[in-house]
C-alpha cells in the first residue's frame, strides 16, 4: 500500500505541474466503467442470441457472419443500444474529466461508445478515431456522410422477433443502394467524415503545441489490439521528449519499454480506485 500511495502522489504531482495532458483511452477504460462485453451484462441482454447462435460475448459476436441482414441488424441494434445509444454517462469517465478539466487537455481514443462526449469532455478535444456506435454508413463508402441511427435502432429493437427485424427496417445506402454498416473501423471502407478530419487536425495541433512542454500522457486501458494508435506512439513521445511523462493504467499490460522506465508510472490496480484516489488528494 505504501508503494501504491507513492505512485499516486507522483501522478498527482505530474498532473499539477503539467502544461498539457494527453489522455489515451482503450477498451479497458470502458470495461472498468461497467461497459464490459461479456459475463452477466451480456447474458442478461442477449439470451435469445446466445441460445440461437451460441455467442460467448459481444465482441466476438460482432464478427459473426449472419445469413441475412434482418438477423445482423437485430443483433447490432441491441449492441448499439446497450453500449451507446441507450446509456448515459458513467461515473468513471466523469471522474477522469474532473482530473483534467482545468488543464489544457486532449483525448485520443479507440473506443466507439461516445462516453467521453457523454461525460462532458469538450467535443473539439476528443478524437474518437475508430468511429461510433451511434452512426451508420454506406458499406462501400460511396460517400463520406454518417447517419444518426438512434431512432432506427430503437424501432429495430421494438420490432425484433425471433432474432430478426422486419425487412423494411434494413437500412440501405440512400446514394448507391448498397448495404449499410455500423460506423466502426473494420475494413478499408470505414467512413472518415468531415468531423473526423477536423479532429485529426486538432490532435496534430495539440501535439505540436505541447512539444517540449511539460506533457503528461495519461493512458488508460490500452492493450495490443491496435497498439499503433496510442500505446506505441505514446512510448515514442516519452522517449523523444525530455519533459514528457507517461502514466499507464492497465490491468493486463502494465509494463513499458526499458528505455522509458524512469519516466513512466505503471498501475495494474483497479482503474476506479486509482482515479478515485487521485481525485481525493
């Protein structure tokens, strides 16, 4: 406990003296916030699908090759509602905001559940580069517009029977007539709309402004699914900039390259406890 408290104090000091704070968030943050893809939450909400398709969790079920669009959208409507459209902000995300709200901050995240927006983070300071469960797009990316699926998803859920939606609710692209997909990055047809490019530019500008300043990288729940987006670039920033430090909170992968160990603070403890303890100092 004494060693843990020492790390907490070190992080709090880094937050206090930081000129800029860059948050990098992966799936582990949402899991810690209670938005896990397996276990009781999954079983309570996907009973029919588990019985019919033998699904074991929401993540792997997302790769299932459904026979029909009616079946696919019955599953995805429930998935989108449970993990984004139908939920509000979580305490953990709001607590993270409280840690940085008085600082010059930016967020880069691979999460697609919109929790940063719901918690009150400035939308111009969040780059959710992998998409959002709230939107759908043309599966062929014939144009770069996204469509808010909130009302459609609710109607799909209300009219689902035997793990299928009515055929008339299956979405088709209004431009080319092809199938629609959820706006999450699964292949080269992922649509990056005008807002995506704006946030990409703002992220780059934040990195430029924080160059050689006291920059704290607060990385939470980032594993090795897409390490080239956050995990590896964060380590490179620490290595290249003398005034940059990394705080890595990760239940399963709380380690860092030897070259930056002296500028890195690692946690494999519960994320909720860590954030709560930082708040109370």
